[in-house]
């Protein structure tokens, strides 16, 4: 399901009813194709703890935990495994994508939002409360924008890029796709928003390399796997920030693209036991 953008406003999917409908539709499709479903895995754009429980309410207007909703309304009798969407994406890349041959990597999911995780020995690090390595909560480097008072997600994500271009004047702009189109048409404000977003993210990734020293950085998500001025600025800022290191980790584009999260979520039940979850 697509994540809500700033133009849609507020939290989405009250009671996770839309999530349950989407799961039911997938199960119906499987039945029509003669596919036997033995378990259900799902990733959500929230913090998720080791028990598969959502612990934040940043995107979804949930009032019942998703495992309970999915088990009751979408997949009665089937075990359900729940994780965060970013870690599902990282898991997909670790098992079936660019991370298959890497002992570890830092995964960034850049789309409507911005989230991340560190993958060690094929498994994403969740932390004690499922809130580890929250890249989007870090500050925007003052060297890029000394006047910015929000966090990195509000500055670099698709939703944030749309909001920043909207603040420059003119008609409201929903997200990065529309801002990119404006930049290609010669809009200087749009080009500046994209370039500074890339500079901010590239600088922060370079700083994180000093702390974590991963084998590689993998960019995933709909925006992360794209191309354009944001990506060029990101790589330039990253190269500048890591210029004193003898062998900076390479940046790879996620091999599975935006499907990494789906593939990782599908692997959850088998990898953790059908009643377990990944956070």
C-alpha cells in the first residue's frame, strides 16, 4: 500500500482496515491461482518491537495491533509475522538482493519517508525497543542548511521534499516525483530542494560510516532507487565527507528496487518461525 503524502494529510488507514482488505485481496488472488498460503508476513512504516508490536504512530492511525487485525479479518487460522517496512526491505536485499554476498551493510529506505537499519550476518539490527538506527530522526547538517529546524526525514524524504518545495511558493507539490519533474522543466527552487536533500543525506551517511564502518551502503525505496540531481548530490557529498578514509564503503542501489520490502515480509514467517516477528 502506498504511504500517505503531505497532500493527503494526517494519519492514514484507521483501524488498519485498508491493510486487512489488501491482505484479503492477496489471499483471494493466491486462491484463484491455486497457491497454498501457510503464513502471512507484513511490514509497516512504524517502529516495531521484538514481539511484532507497533510502538509508534507516525503514519498509521492504528488502535489495534496489526497481527491481531490480520489474523482476525484477513487470514483466520494463519500465523502472522509483523515487522517494520525498512527492516523487511533490508531483509529482502540480504536474502535475495545486493546483500547476498555482503557480510554486513547499512540499508537506507528512501521513499515517502526515510528509515534505515544495519544488517549483520543477514539480519537487521532492531535494538532493545525496535527503534535502533533511526536515520530520519538525525539533524540536518548545518553545513547544508543552518536554518533548518526539522529532522533529516522532514528534509530528505519524498514527503519532506514536496513540503519544502511547496513552502517556496506556487501550487502545492505532493512529493519528490513532482518536484523532480519541476526541476527538469527548469524550476530553480525545485532543483535546489533536491540538491540540498541529497547533500544532507550524503553528508550524514558519510558521518555514519565513521561510526559503523559497514561493508557497503544500500539505497532502497522508491526514491532511493531512482536517479537525478538528488542522487548526484548525495554521492558527491558522501565522497567529500569520507575523503579522508582509505576505502570508503561503496554505495549500491537496491537490486530488488521497491519490491524489497514485499520480498522481505514474505520471508518473515519462515525465517523466524511462523508466529515470530522481525522488528
